[in-house]
C-alpha cells in the first residue's frame, strides 16, 4: 500500500461566508462530490460535543473522511509555516518545544528538529521509499548554494534524509511536477520556454503515476498560502478552480485499493481573505480511499478509520502515516 501526501500550504477550515472565504464561494464540483456535496468548510464537520467548537467528529462519505486538526497546538499566537510543517513531519509539537510559532523558514531551533529525524528519514531507515515530487528550477539550487535563499521546512526535511530534490530535468522527463502543477508558471514567470505544460487534469493523472513509484509521495502546493496573503479573491477563484481539476484527474487515476491520499495543511490563511495574516482555524485532514473496497474482508478494509483514529492535531500525522505503511495495509 502507498500513500500520497498532498500538502496545501495555508488552508484552514473557515466559515461559510462567501465574502471572505473562497471555499464558500468557488464551485469545486470534484472536491464537493468527494465530500457528498459539502464544501471544505468548518461547519461540514459535526461537533463531538454541543457547545464545544474545539472538538469535532469526522465527515465520512463513500470515498473520503474529513477531520479538523488543531494547528495552534496549545501555543499562544498564530500558527506559522516553519513550526507547523516541522510538526507535521516529525510528530513533535515543535512550537510547544521551542515556546513559540515561527516562520516562514526554519530558524536554527526548528531546523534541528528536522535534521534530527523526520518522516522521510524514518522511512529510509526502515527500507521504504519516499520522494518529494516537486521539481525545483535551476535558479532555486543556485540561490540555495550561494546562501541567498534558505530551505523551507519540507525540502530541508527531504535533504536531511539524504533524498535528492527533483530538478528541471526530472520535470522534462515527466518524473516531477512544478509547484503550480501544470508547468505554466515556469514558462511565464521563470522564462523557461522548454517547460512542458500539462492541463490541471493531466497534472492530477501525473501525480497519481508518480505516487505509484514509491511508498510515500509528497507534493507541496505553496501557492495556496501566497493567494491567502495577497487577499485577491479573483486569484483565489482561479487557483481553486484549477486545483479542483487537478483533483479530478487524480481521483480518476487513483485506485483506492493501492493506497490512500492525505490532504492537509500547516495553518489557516486562504479561507479568510479579510486578513493578510494566518488564522487560528483548524486545518483539514482529508483522507481519500480506505472506505469502500472490492473485498470488505481484506486486510486493507476500514483503513480510513484506523488511520484517523488518533488524529487530533498536527502531531498525529507522521505517526498515522508510519503506522499505516508499517502495517502494510
């Protein structure tokens, strides 16, 4: 069994308010179909206890399970990218350990948690395969090497595990995807006209293909966080429409018998365009697959329930992934 980790930076579960929340306004038929007609909103998930908005059950449909995860982790202030992503990738409550939320790039304290062991490191040591399937352009590597740019948490975790970051050559060979999924941004913004361009649907199909090559495939979609900071509703509309088409291709190509897709985030942002800042909202944990199988008595039946049993906040994600892969279900 395999797992595809689709990381959407800066996506929280917000209010059903089309005036500030693009998830409440933009039609995303494939995501909404996956959720049984619901949108990716906080009120899609029932509260466990009436009057306690911090505790939630899960929304379960034929193919998916949606939970709300606490991203604040008991630490005062707004969640930030470096500590949130480090927590997702280590299972350690990093902001609590250092006493504050921090980002966007890891400082020395956060970087130490990632260098001392993370999801990718653990999988390599156990003999399992993993890959970050984002491609990075030549200018990125030049900036890192010169010291003009620092690794963000995810590529730092990958490189600390001794795994290579994918390059433009991998993108040309069809072995990686650009940050915008399609490659159009590499042509338009980076001036790389040789970049192959996919439709969003084709990019979703490609993502499913890449995930079949390893036990854990990870894709980082950071444009969602940028759209939140820009507070541009039209840009957010375009982004979410494209993302829904990526999901369409991914869902069509993905066989739930082969494994699970996990979509989650590090903090809220895009769901509230009334502010440029991050939000204290919980983040979604959307698990695709593991609910309906051809053989209900097979070993991989009910994997969604097993996977989500201990998910309450960001610290539960890495343990859930490792338990799933180690169980071989």
